[in-house]
């Protein structure tokens, strides 16, 4: 069974972005490197502060919509229940292979 992820990212000002993906590492990389135009690029949303794993795409999308419908206070409580210091949960993911990973991602996306 394929896994899906519902995630929350933020920036220095703690602006929140909630999304869903089937590949969390790739998606976070895309946000960090501003590879997707839109809200996260405009507001420099680069820190992963919360995520959960879901068993199916329908459940993941339903959960994403649920979280997006919450007031900010409830979203903050969700984040702080598992990550009280708002640490970037992806901080160590891209240290070593950053340049080769970027090349690899661009190749798989047909951008070279």
C-alpha cells in the first residue's frame, strides 16, 4: 500500500502552509529550493514542522482539508503536541547530497 503524507511547513514569521504528498522528502526539497511557484515560494516557507503518514490518498486529502479548515490556534496546538520547539524536522535531510540531489530531481522532472 502506498503511503501519503499530510504536512505543515512554516517560515521565520510562522506563516503556516498545509499540504499533502506521496513523497515527503521530495516535496520538502521542492519547497526549500523554491521549485514550485506560489504561496510557499512567495512567503519563503522552508521549514517542516509537522507531518503524519496516511494509508491512502483519500484519507490524506480529507485530513489536509480538515487541518486547513481549523483556526490557527488549533493548528499551532497540533504542531506543538509533537514539536513544541518548532524545529525543522527536515533540517538534516539535505546536507550531504544537496547538489547531486538537485541534479537528480531536475532530471526526473524533465528540466534538463
